C-alpha cells in the first residue's frame, strides 16, 4: 500500500459514516472493474431482494412511471 493511501485510510476513520459508505461504494466499483466481479453492498442486496419480491407478486412499474423515468433520465 502506498504511504498516501495508508494515510488517507487512517483519516477515513474519522469521517462520518455516510462519507465512509460513499468511499466504500467507489472502492467496490474500482474492484469490480479490476476483477470483473461486482459485489453488492448490504443495502444493494436488500433492494434487489425487495425488487425480486415485487416481481414475484407481479408488482411492476406502470407505463406512466417508466415514461417519467425516461423523461427525468433521457437515454443517450
């Protein structure tokens, strides 16, 4: 580990939890790019499980909700 990285990680211990979680998310993205494997966070895993349960119940987004999504986030 480089000295700069080690010093930064020591500073991270004093950061608010929200900032530490943001750093962990970025680190997971870098790791997935390096290894080709993305590991879900606990929050992401919970969201996926909730979505799968919605799908099992047949609870899907309406056409209007999808249209709104594409209006807010246009495809490139």
